[in-house]
C-alpha cells in the first residue's frame, strides 16, 4: 500500500463548481498534514496546512479524519486559475520526512 | 528575496559525467531536503538533513552524494550520470516544531537531462 494515496484525476469542472479531493495515508503516527498546489513546470507551493479541527481559507476547506486516516480538500466557486495539480502531503514515521501523494489534477473550464 | 534558491535551473549533460546542484535557504530552517520528480510527476524524497546531519537516505544509489556545509546549504553531487537520472530535482527546507513538521518551502527545481 502506498504511504499517501490520491485519485490522479483529472477532474474537469466548469467555473463556479465545487470540487472535492480525497487523500488517504497509511501511517497512523503521522502528525503533520498539508495540501500543496503545483503548476506545470513549477515547484510545489503550500496551499494550506490541515488541522485536526478542520480549517478554511477563503474558498478552500481542509478536513482531517485521523480515525479513517483520510484528508480532504474542498474548493468552492472554482476559478480558471485553480487549474493545477493538488498534492496531499503527510509527515512520515520520522518527523524529518514529508511524503507526497502522486497528486490530483484539476482542470477548470470556462 | 528568494527563500529557497537552487542552481542551475537547467542541466543537460552526457551519460557518465559528474554534476552538482546547489541549494541555499535564507529562512533559518533547520531541515533541508532533496526530492526527485520523475516523468510521471511523482515527488519522491531522496535525502533529509537536520542541522547539517543526514537523517534520511531513501535507498538512493550511492552515486548521489549530498553535502551540507552548514544548515543553510545542501548540495547534491551526482557521479556517473545515467539516462534514468533525468528528472526535476527539488530542494526544500522546513522547520521542526516540537516533534511536528512545519510546511516545506521549495526551490524552483533543477531540470536535469542526461543524453
């Protein structure tokens, strides 16, 4: 089983749609969780950290379910500029290790 | 000011050559990483250094030798380059936070092509 698993997509949605991505992780001892965004031929950039209580940043909402070892990202009112690959990131069995999922590609069409 | 900078941005070289990639961070972080992103876009950790000490080596061939002269710098030297080494190499840094790991910041990547 992969340490961090994501649906690769692509998710093809119209502008204004709401879209949700899921991610599962295998290590129950993981303590840190993030969503990153990566544009084509660019470096990954932090979108948001994921906290146990869930957190929201504008149109983006992240949730963590430790019991099911599951993280989600919800994007409301999708914009064309949201088109990118979204990477789920989890700390590993060592806090010195950040493990990336393979990413979920989002395409927002006009 | 660029927080994590790596050079060069592009590197094209022949099989068998030796090359180095340099990375510097000005964020004061205690941990630095090398990641490899292959043609399938999967980001895989190669090495992790904390305060200049190697913490993680993810079964990378020993042709790859990282070096951290101080906690702001982490370089990657690759000997006897092979076609399969072609990829984008990302340097990153983050800060330990009482057993938790804060978010990582990435350099712009080095696109290595071995011909």
